[in-house]
């Protein structure tokens, strides 16, 4: 009976494909319209535009987009860590440029059951940095930060003592990738041109020769 109940509870916690698309869309909206806002007044000024362009958005989602989850220290950790995962290159900007930080913050507010893992993982990053370098993660050099990531980014080869960091980094990396590739920056980086009509130029000449046939001139 316990096994059946557990299975049922797991099913309840699963996110459907439709829900996941909703979260990506809402997260991207918050990035597109609210990422540059620094005060509640600035957010309020942009809300009418959000409602106009996305008439199906709920008041509950609007309320979430106005809230903050991360402390200033946590947000800076998220920013630096996200940029290490997706740095800027000659094709596009970094994770921060794509609005990944407000995207992750929105996801934490929308799915509060993930908040403990996120906050605990960010604390682990600081704990590990303090243990190695006697300073918090955001105060480390990029080389020092990268050394920590090298120990937790590859689950198959990571040492057992880094299991908590590995678990957090896998989750965090998924958030960064989802936020980046659902943003305008990420889509332009692909580049994705949308659905294109198929163009058929006929059967290969090799097969026409084998069958001793040809197209009429």
C-alpha cells in the first residue's frame, strides 16, 4: 500500500508537457518585460503591456512576476554561476543577457517546492568556496570558480563527497539552459528560422540512372 501511495504522490508531482511549456512562456515573459525593472513602480508601469500582449495570463502569474525570491547575495551567485554555464561568445550574449536570472527567480516562485533545493545548493557553493579559498563563491576568481565546477559538472566521474553539489548543479544547469534557449537571445543563437516549406528537387540522378528513367524536359 505504501508503494502504491508513493507512486500516486510521484505522479501528482510530475509536470505535464503543457505545464512545462506554460512555465517556459511565463518565465520568458517575465524576462522580456520585467528583467530591467528595479522598483515596484517600474514593474507596475510594464504590467499593462504584458496583459495586452498575453491576454491569457492570470492575475496569479502577474502577482508572481512582481515578487522576489533570491536575496541580493543569492541573486549575484545565480548570475555568476549562470554566466559560467553559458558565457558570451561571438554568436550571442551570456545567460545574464538572455534574462536567465529573473527566469530562474520566477520558476522558484511558481514552484515553491523547489526552493529548498535551490537555496541549499547555493549555500553549498559558498560552503565549498569557503573550505577551499576562505571566501564566498562570488568573491572567488573565475579560475577558482571553474575549479569547483569541474568537480561537480560531470556526474559520472565526480567523487562521492561532491554528490550534493553534483545534484544541485544538474538542476541549476537545466534551469539555465531552459531559460536561455527559450529566450530571444537563445533562439537567435541557434539560429531557428521556424517551420520551412519542404522543397523537393526530384529523385537523385543515381537512382534515375539505375531505373533508366528521366524527367521530361
